[in-house]
C-alpha cells in the first residue's frame, strides 16, 4: 500500500499518557505500516507523564524545511 489507509496522513504524532493504551496505539500504527520518526518526547503535567511519538507512513521521506 503506497498511502495510509482510511485517509490518514503520511505524518502523524501520537500523544497521550504513558500507559498501556498509548503503547497499544503506537504498536497498532507500526503494524499498519507506519514507522517511528525521531525520538519520543516526554513531559509531566503535574499528574501524569505525557508522551509523544512522531510516525511516518512506511516508505515516506520527509524533507526538512527551513
């Protein structure tokens, strides 16, 4: 498949609490054909650890602008 399914974008950033549900979302995206893009980001909002992980569709090449 050359484009992501369900009209999903080529580049996505997944965010949420650092829990099993977030890990399952990332795993599902990888199984769908996305690849990790860069390192995860982690912060603390005063109550929970919040994580973010960028992903790109397999075979995509992102070009840095600027």
